């Protein structure tokens, strides 16, 4: 069968030939004819079989007659991800050459203004993600009561991403008398319920058994001895550096692992770029464009890139993480082996993935052979690597302790010459250095709280107080030698020596305020 046999117009056939297609795929051959007659179509086929052209081609043919009104598109294509919506837009532009049809792409991550300008002029085809479409509708900038054809692509992915309530609302906003084209790779019970409610006697086109891997994809599994990220990244690098790996997509379950794996690969000289839902749309678009034109060799992605992306020449798919959903495994490996080309998928299996592996094997109904890689797990000495660092740190610590102990053993004379400690030694000598002279309190005055009788020789006990620092602080003692000699004569004329009277008497430590009992003649 050829595209001419499907009843397409000459303009459309010219565009198809220019795009490089000569024969329709099974899903295209089964869906295009009934779609051209106005029937609802339910298309079920594995990924990579050409489902996008199966609904874009009849859509263009049916809309080639007539014009759209402002803010009232005549057809609507709903896609679960921005990348898949952008891909549908690219296919529409390629196939609609020579047709007077306008198209608006409504996706998140870009400004509302340019999208609104196209809607105001009128769009024949509206390609959108559910969230951004409802945003425009909620702003009063869009009406859906003129939709004649409604297309839902990757319906099972809509279910996985939680878009079913949004999808139900969109269905309710469109006219009940419309044509609906519904495409999915798998058919869960929730999708069957949606089909029963919103499709009218659809033609079922099923190509192959649902959720089966392509026959031209060689599947392998690499077993690692533990689930540590370092172990898995080592196995991934060895799998990627094998002979015959031209390019590839590496899938991770978590967004943060996408960034980590991309940085690790780049550090080891393997150029890789991340793509996931948290990146700006401009970055995601540029990354995909670079991967398609071979300027980016490896793409590290979350499941945002697993569904519907048509990159025809991907040689390998690597599952860094075993997917939690068995259907996701089929969609991931479906990024390779497209358009009849051979492809290879390599999945890393770590302890703890047994349940997920059983679900995958049950779904695809075939075994996945092991691909042994030398050194997939890290060598044992890697765990003991920190030990030499601890040994190297020990001498440094002991040397520091030795220096500190040596500082404590420094002689008193040496310490007194150190400028930081000189004021402290003059102000208050440490009792711990010379604990023997208990009576040594150089600057402490005699407290009046303990008086003695005037005729008692008590003042003699206070006499040694001013001279006690002399043997402990040689610099101070040397400095005050003349002062001490000059004052000795004055003290001999004091009360104890029976000379002098009145306030002119100089008693060390009291100045002019001398207690009366110290002024009494002995």
C-alpha cells in the first residue's frame, strides 16, 4: 500500500514525498482511511510506529477547506509534554506546506503574549498541553465550541502524569458532535473508561500486541553488586564506551539524578546534556535540537523524553535506573530502533530492582540477557581509601600536641620575654607556677575587716607584701631596685621605727590615707 491509496490530496502527497516517506506504516494505513470518513478512531500501537503522522495527515486533509475564526480553533491536538507538542507542531508544518492553514502551539515555559496574538488572528489547528490550554481558556482568551476534530496523543501518558481530570474538562468544553482521534501505546482500565464516555463507536486500529518492545531492538541487562550511585555510574560509563555506541539517551527516575549523571559523564570526558521538566523551555528546546543535529552525543533525561519523541537515529538507550512502571520501560527503549533501524537497550539492574524486573519481563514476555562488563562494580580498595588520609593526619596531630607540650615546658624567663604574656605576668602572676609562697599577695591591701590592737606588732606581718614579686619577676625587680632602696629609709622613719608623725608619713599601699593604728608610736 502507498499513500496514494489512502485518498490523500496531491498537495499532501507532495509534502509527504518531500519529507522522505514512501510507504505508510501499519498504524497509518489502518487509521488514515477511517479518519478521512469522519469516524472516531482508537489507535493502539507501540511507540515509534508513526502514530503522529496517522492523525496529522487526515487532520490536514479535512481542514484544507474552510477558514478559522478568531479565538475559535477548528481542531485541537492534546499532548502530555511540551516536547511531544512541539514535535506535533513540527510534523504539521512539514506536511502542511502549500496549504493555507494556521497553527498555534500552546505550551508552558514561554510567554503568553505571542501565543495570544496567534489566537486573536485565528488558528485552524491548536496544539497544546492540558495545563497551558486551560490557562488560556480561564483568561477568557480562547473558545473551544468551534472544535470539529479533537486528537488525544499518548493517552496513557496523560494518565501517568495526572492529566485525566484536565482531559475530562477539555472534553466537556468541546462540542459533543465532533470527531475524536485517540492514540495510545497501552490501554489501562482508566483509559478504557475514558474511551467509553467520550468516543462514539470508534474504529479500533491495533498494530501488534500493546506494550511490546520492537523486534529490531536488542535488549541487555548489566547486573551490579550493589545499588550505590558510584557503582551504577561506573557500570554506565563502561556500557557507554563499548564499541558501536554512536549516541544514546540515558534515562533516570529522578530529576536530580539526571543532573548528577550528566555532570559525572562530562567529568570523565563523555559529553552529555541533561533534560527534564525543571529546565527552562528554551534550554530543553536547544538541548533536543543539539541532540538531533549530532552536536550533543548523549542525552540524560527523565521520562519527559520517553514518550513520543521522534529522533530517528538513536543507536542506544541506557536505563540508569530500572523504571518503576513496566510500560515506561517499553516507551524508553522505543526511542531506539525507529523507522526500521536496529537499536540496542542496556538496563542496569541493582539489588532491590527484582520486583520491577519481574513486572517488565511479564509485560514484554521475553527474557533480557545479561551483558557482563568488567569493572561494573567499584573495586574493593575504593571503600578503604580514607584510611591513608587518617594515618597522614595522625603525625600532624601528634606534632601539634608535642609543640603545645613544649610550650608548656618553656622556662619562666623565656616566657616573660614574650610580648603577649608580659602584661599578664606583671598584673597577676599565676599561682600555679610557684605555689610555695602562700603569703604572696603583692597588690592586695590589708583589709580593715581584720583589725588588730594598736599595741600589737601586726603591721610587721604586712611589711613583706610589697616585696614578694621581686624573686618571681627579675625584670621588675631589677627595675625597682633603686626605688626600693630609697623607700627603705622612709619606712624606717615610720611608726614601727618611731620616727615621723601626721599625714606626711608614707606607708606603701595606702598613700596619704593611713589608718590611725599605723600612725601610733611603737
